[in-house]
């Protein structure tokens, strides 16, 4: 009996060790996130068509790196029309943006429903703060219906601004749907694979994501059915950018498969053109990067302005009247105190005869008495 128990325990241990974490990830059900509304417009939550299987929301190392926290899947009905919506919530909008760009492809066209939306193949992909939505069977809904859905999801979403690096990509000759944002090594490698540049994965350890680096990719038309892939890496400081520049340069030079690829620094930004064409095309693409450096010096400052001349004249008159009034008041006070003192205390405080002397010419023999003056 003990032998059978030991064998069963050993078999269970082997089975658990061979089953990867992804196997159990699909078996474990996440608790409902309660992000999606029960109703928007005329659309109500429903179980969905019986002949349609209920798909498992995607999960992958890239989504985990992006900070995936919860997933919710719902079906909606409006009469005989159906919509299927799944939403993923992430730690912050930057992680959601990495997941959003990972689902983009040239078959998805920018949508007019809202900013950061793409539509194609009867699906809508939308980024709403830190939430990513995928709506299927959108041909059954109007743009107004989809806007109501996005507005409802947006109400409690994190509205922190998206990474500024996304705006650095040039717009001219950009191939829509090839934009990729990476905030970690998994997203970086996934972007290289999607653009057909896996040989550049040797750069991943030297990019410096642990130092706060962010990266963005995009493909650009180079004519004759050719494309150039632009990589921009942003660092918190120019010093970190210079440090990683010195790591990437020898790595590019030592790898024959990466011959011809150069890296340049502009302040805290590094730029690389993967599998470059002509030097002129590379330089032109780099010159179009929307990045400007500004040096500011923070110090105390004052803004001095001259007041209107009427205000100056008014202040002069008021000041003059004030000083005249003060002189009058002080004069009356001083004279009044002296007169009162001499009236009530004659010859005791002011003009005491023993303290007064009068210079006389002696033209007469009579001595002058100082009291005769008062």
C-alpha cells in the first residue's frame, strides 16, 4: 500500500513539474472586474449566441510585464444583434499602452470613434487610460454606441498621461500599425519579432530598462517596397543615455549581423535605424524625430513695470499732503506743550533766568534783565 502511495505521489509531482504555469493560468478563473457596464444605449449584457464559443481572454509574459491586473469578458445584445467585449486593466496607462501597441498591425486603421483606437476585421481596439478594450462584431453597432461604451469604461480609468516618447516618432512615411512601445525587455523583444528584426535582440540586455529606459519602434517606407525600422530609446537623464551609448556602440561593432547600424545620442535620447538603407535615408529619418532639447535655469526673478503716470501724480499729492499734515500736527503739539508748560510752570522748565545769558554792547549802564523778554 505504501509503495502505491509513493508511486502516486511521484507521478503527481512529475505531472506538476511538466505542466507549465501557462497551463494552470487558463484553468484559474480571475474574479470579475466589474469594469464593463450592464447597459450602454440599447445594448444589454447577455450570455451571447449559443453557437459562439466563449473565448479565453489573452494572457502572456508581455501582458504580465505590462502590469495586467484584471480581465473581464461580456456579451451584449440589442435585439438580434450581438457584441462581444473584453477589457483588460493594467497597473498604469504606460503598461496599457505597451499592450495596446502589441496588438496593432497594418490591417488595423485608425478609427474615428475616439483617440487611440484602431479598427479592422470587424473588431475595434481601444486604449482608455489604463484599460484596453477589444470589441468584436462592431459591424452590428454604430459609432455612437461604441462611444457610449468607451465613455462608460473611461469614468473610473486612470487618466495619467501616456509616455511622451510616443510623440517623438516622425509622421512622414510612417507605416500605420507598426508602432511599438516597450517599457521592459519582454516588450522590446516582442517588438523586434513583430517588425522582423529578431537579430537585434542582442541589444536587449544593454538597453537599460532597469535604469528607467523606455523604447518605441516604428516602420517607415523607404521606397521600392522597402521599409526602415526606427528605434528610439529615452532615458531619465543625459548621463544615463551617454553611459548606455558606450555599451551599445561596441556591441553593434562586434556583431557582423548588425553591421551598418549606428546609434546616436541627442540629450537623453538614443536613436537607431535597424537594417539601414542609404546613409542619406538614415540621416533624413533621424532629422525628423520630434525631439527638442531645452536648457532652463531656475533662479528667483522679478518683473518690474512702471505704473501709469496718473497713479504717480496721485501718489505724489497724497505723500505731500501726508507730510504737511504730519508737520502741522507735530508743530502744534510741540508749541502747545511749550506754551502750556510756560503758563503753568513759568521759569521752571523753559527760559529759566539763571540759565539764560544775554550779550549786550554796553551802550547804556542799565543791565538787561532776561525776564524782560517774556
